[in-house]
C-alpha cells in the first residue's frame, strides 16, 4: 500500500528527503508544505538567503541520488581553504585536502526543487507554498495548514501515514511533541547574533576567490565572506548578543566607521548603499535545539534544525540535516520500509551524534583571547602536518574530521574532549564579562 508522507518545511532537508522517498519505487506519495513563497518565483533580492558551505557529509548525501550533486556543483564554487585576515594585514591560510562547496541557501533550494519536479509529477508529488502549519493532531494523524496566499485565509486539513517535521528551529511539528509524555526539549538562544552583509565585487583583488574569508576581533565580533557563483560576495557579521557595538549603530556613517575600525579590508569594499542596508537589516538571533527524542509513536519524525539546531560556527547545520536524510533512508533499507521501526531507531542511533554536534558547535571556537586563537591555529596546522606525514599514527585535525570525513560527531567529540573543555571554560568566562 502506498504511504502518504506529509513533509512540513520545503527547505534543503525537506526537499532532499522528498527526493530520497520518491526514488523508493512507488511506495510513497509525498506532499511538501512550506510557509514561504516559491523561491523559484520570488525576486531573488526579496528572498531569505545566506551563504552555505557543503562539506563531505552533505556532498555524500547528495551523491547517492543520480545527477543531484552535479546539479548543485553547477551553482556552487569550490573552496580549497580558509583565509583568516589579521588586523596587521597579514593572513593565515588553513588549507584543505578536499574542497568544500559554497553557495547561497536559496540557490540550493531552487536546484533541489527543480530536479525534484523534473523527475516526479503530481501522481506522486505535490508541493504547496504559502501554507502555514497551524495545528497537528497526532491522534487523528492530521495536519491543518492555512493558505496565506489566499485573501480568504483558507484552511486545509490533510491526513498522513508519516509526518516529517523539517520546519526548522521554530518547528510547529515539534511544538506538538510538548504535549506528549516524557518529551524533553532544551531551547535557548546562542550568545551570538548576526547580520547578513553583501559587498561590492567589481574590481576586487584583495579577496581571492576559492577561499572562505574570516576576520575576528578581540571583542567576539566575527565576519565571514564567500564568493558566489554570480560574482557577488556575501556573508555574515556575528557578534555577542549583549553589549554589542552593532546594535548601537544609528547612521550609515557609523556603519562605515565600524568596518573601518574592525575590518578595514571589508570597509574598502563597502558601498554607501550597503552601509545603509546593513544598518536597516534586523539583528537575527539563532535558536539552539536539543531534544531527548526525534520521533513520536509510529508515524512522526523530526529532522534537521527541527531536531537539533546548532550554532552556525562550524558550518555543519545543512550538512548534518542532509546526513539525517541519508541516515533515515539507510534505516528504511535496514527495516524494509517499516516506518515505526525506522523512526524509533533514528532517535536511538542518531541522537548521540546530534547531541555531540551541539557541543562541538558551541565550543570548537573560542569567542575571545589571542593566545587561545593562536593555540587553535597551531593545533590545526600541526595535526594536518603530522597526519599528512604519518596517516596511520596521527588522525586529521578537528576541522578536517568535521568537514573532510564522515566520522560520527560523537567520535570527534570524544577524541577532542580536552580542547572542547578548555574552550568551554574560556567562553563561559568571556560571556560573564558581557553581562
């Protein structure tokens, strides 16, 4: 019998899961519901986007589907390392054996949607944009959506055999878990907030393509920029949420001066129009999510940020979400498409790694302290050098393990617990000074 799957959230993980399910012969009929408008029809400048980095984990999940990785690579740029820009104008290079892919979130979603709708028709797939999830009823196995595009705000209720919450850190599906027995949820904002930034790209020679560019100030402010395949350069400026300089900026002249003081290379590329746009963008906060289980009963599953949203400091969010999808597909293979068994095993076997990822994302990078940054850089370079010379005896660096391998997050945390504990103590002391 064909299983009716309702996926709430048509972001990267939701759309990729639809790909995976629909390739399993004719066992599944998939309906995707997304509260935002179709990104293929919205003017790009109006869409919600930010840079993403796809590493070995994300690319491996994409490579299991015919043609998908190639389609994503066609709208991405390869990054062969990170350049850390210092205040004295010098740079520190951290190279990579395996290149990463950099692209913006909107282009990734558009590519996955395009390949999905080219392969499957309405007999097996239906996608509904502008549909806000309003209510989930686990007893009747129904979900109610409001069509926000219609003037009348029409509500529609659909039933499901399998419900997937792929609707992000503020998941409506997960909200219903709170009314179920023994569900535990920890949610809190990470100490850093951020604003997106887009700088002039014409005639740029100071920022080499093919690298992720970072700048770090002693007060916990961090800037990251990457080149996009369309020729633009964009990224984010993150900063401590409390007592931050950015919240006090009130004119575009003050914005320009802020970048001149902290990130002079960026200031040289910052047009007056972007200084004003940066000023007017709202400060975005990031919610961190940790759950004790990712499924309910025999028919509901959370994946991606809905299950385990983390700090973006390691660039693992989308990659971990894609890994969720591939892992769930593997479980469906193991349990012969027995959904009840597969989702229960997903919680049991995936939770140690996603909990470890939260810890790694929080404490792999020190928030402040020149000596700690210097120690981090020395640790990474030494580990890379020794692993290259004696791969049997020395493991890759922490960041190589995260981005260039598919080593489970729990194993990475265990092998680098000393560094994580050291940074945790330093970060907690730094944050105390921010109150």
